[in-house]
């Protein structure tokens, strides 16, 4: 069996580092920070780690809300979605995730655009 992307990119520890860097960048971005005002960032980080682990084939179940439901009340537009995607892509690269794995993960993220922006 081929190795999962989860293992290839360094498993739980690598994904925790990616998620840490990702939210630091998002919260430092004036375009995005207001969406996260008052949110439980600890829970959000934990869910994001689960989510990325599960889409990369890790031994982890995502236990959060459906992506459309989780974002419906936020009224996110496409430009803000793309800005978040760019922060995620950069965090993956900066943590040494190989280019083909970055491409694979980002194509899954792109597939979430419609539900997340409520299209
Ligand atoms: C790029 C793809 C995205 C993924 C994979 C993603 C993933 C997630 C996950 C797993 C949760 C947790 C849901 C739960 O706790 O049940 C969540 C919640 C949230 N997301 Fe996203 N998200 C994405 C894009 C965005 C964007 C573009 C924004 C805002 C610009 C955003 C803002 C939020 C906020 C504020 C919450 C917390 C909602 C709440 O607790 O009421 N997300 N997201």
C-alpha cells in the first residue's frame, strides 16, 4: 500500500505546526481577523488539525461540524476564502510539505469553496 500523504508530510506533529502557523498568519491579516473575533481558537485549531489529518488519510476522524454549516453564519466572500487558502498554502510550504502534497491538499480545499462561501 502506498504511504498516505499524512505520513509523508510528517504526521500529527507536522500538521499541528502547519495549523499553528496558518492561524497566526490569518489572525495577523487585517482582511480576515474580524471573522475570528470571539471564536474559541483552541477548539478551532483542534478541529482544523483533525480536518487536515482526515483529508490527508491520517488515522483521525474529523469530529466537527459540516463545512457548509460551520461557515454559514459568517457570510464569507470569495476574496476572503482565497486569502485564507493562500495562508494555508504558505503554511504547508513553510513546514516543508512537498509540492505534490501541497497541490493535492489545495485541490481538496478548492473543492470546499462553494459550501464555505455558501454558493
Ligand atoms: C480554506 C478552507 C477552510 C477550511 C478547511 C476550514 C475549516 C474549518 C473547520 C474544520 C472549522 C471547525 C468547525 C467546527 O468546530 O465544528 C471551521 C470553523 C470556522 N472557520 Fe473555517 N475553514 C476554511 C475556510 C474559512 C474561511 C475562508 C474563513 C473566514 C474568512 C473561516 C472562518 C472560520 C470561523 C470563524 C470558524 C468558527 C465558526 C464558529 O465557531 O462559529 N474558515 N473552519
